[in-house]
């Protein structure tokens, strides 16, 4: 890996626009009819922001979303407008001389009326879906055949929505419950769009040596039309496995911040506390994991020169 670029912990103070929202990783700013989304290099675990930021992480997340927005635009409209940091500098939104820092970490998007649902597609039985299955034989109310093994591919991907909570964990619900909340017609549209996007992305990833186990999408309305918003098929919004490590009945090392998770588990077991400052080697390994996934999916290395 080349010398990593400067990391971005927060854009607040740099952006000449009102702050709309500050999440664990993303910061949103009001540009009138549009939003500026800045994807920082922050990383968190158990709702705690850890230090230092992870080099390249924000750029990987932002550019992967752009890749998928472009690849899926013909099947599902999205909110993406542009990602030109230099244009934002010229417009006075970003300060002079900081285009390089914000390059690949910014997205300008159309404002949408967000639908407060996480739209989840699962093609493999793992994670919280597996935990539900071993207790009840169901996932979000969907009955599955007996004897399915952990990490097994399902005959068909299933749609398992959740009520979105900006604070805390999302709440898994059945499709029928979702239909009660948002209406039957919209629920069907969200299910159809989610599964179509999942199937397309799964097939593309598999061609490139990656298994897309599950993923979540967010949608909204712009002028009454359903659009894909927020991020799309990033390591923060999907579970990716390298094809060569896929195995049944084990915990598969996912292509995201898994090195950090394993470090924190070891430290908690050893000291009973979670360290908030990460060792240099864990930061480097986590950064490399994001870069590897980006290159596998897009076919090109991330250019941060």
C-alpha cells in the first residue's frame, strides 16, 4: 500500500452549509434543493467512535456507492447528482485548497422524503437471520425448511424488512407488519426493488470472486417517484465474503472491519474493557480490507494519488 492520504474525521467547520445530520460515519449538509453527503473515515463499534480514523475508508464507501448507483440506475432510479469536490470548492461550499482532501468523499444528492424502513435482502442464512432461524425456524416471520445449515445459500433470496432507528438497533419486522405501516402497495414496491437489486449485485459480485450474503437499502420519494437513497452495497450496508473462504457452519471472516472486530473481542476478553484507540497494525489491516473489496468489485484499485 502506498502512503495513506490524510484522514477525514469530520467536515463540520469546513462546509459552508447548515448541518442536517451527523451519523457514525456520514455527515449531511443542506444545499437547498440538494444535500451534501460527506463520508468520513470514522469507524465505530458498539456505538462508540474509535480512534484513529481508517485511511481510505470514506473514499471506499463513497466510491462503491457511486459504482452501484451507476450500475443499477437503469433498473432503479437513485438520488445521486454528482461527486465533484472541485465544483464544491468553486461554489464556496468547501474551502479553497481542500478539494484533494474531499475528493472521493463527497456526494451531492437530490433531497428525498425518506421511507423509514431498512429494506433487507438475504440470500444466505447467516447473522441475525441465522439466529432467528435456530430459535423459531423462521426469519422475520418467513417459514424456512428444516435442516438449513449456517451460511447456506437459500433457494431464493428473501426480503426481511426492519424499522429504521437512527439511534440504536433497527427492529426486524414481518412483511405483513411493514405493509400495515407503509401500505400494501408501497411494501410490494420496496420488496420488488430490493430483491431485484440484490440479485443483480449478487451475480456481479460472484463473477468477481465475492459472495454478497445480504444487504440493506434505503428508499425515498422524489416528486412521488420511488428512488434509492443513502448508500448502496458498501461494506457498511452489506455482508461480503471472499469466495475462497466460504464455508458452512462457521463464522466467515467478512470483507469489512472484521480485523477490528476480532481485535476488540480479544481485548474485551483480556481486559474486560473495549479500547477506544486502535493499534497501528489493526488500522492498516482494516484499511487494506476495504481497499481489497473495492478492487475486487470494481476491477480497479482505488486511486488516491
